């Protein structure tokens, strides 16, 4: 998951948008200060995931498909 990247916004109409903060109980762990994100200090990897939100969203979720981009010669380009 990433923050503010264009592919997070390519959801079907009415589906809402999800981003890095969407699944965190405390999104402030990724607050930017002077151009940097402070190292999380919580237990484990330092973040608390909102498991209830993940279950709710994933219930009717379709599998994500990597978008294909085509170069000038027709070659497939991807991430």
C-alpha cells in the first residue's frame, strides 16, 4: 500500500478510495515532519492494523489486477 499514488484512486464508482491510512487504527504513525516519517515505536512493526475494517472491505472485494501499459512499439510495460 502506498500514499497518494494514482492506482489507489482507480476504483469502481461508489467503491471509495483506499490508501496507506485506510487500514490503520492510528494513521498518525506515518505523519510527515520536516520531510521525514518518524520510525514507528509500537510493538512489532510499530503499527496497529484495523482488522475489522480489512474484513469488511475484503468481503466483497475483487482481486486486484496489475494494469498493463503499452510503449510506443506496442510492448507491454508494467511496474
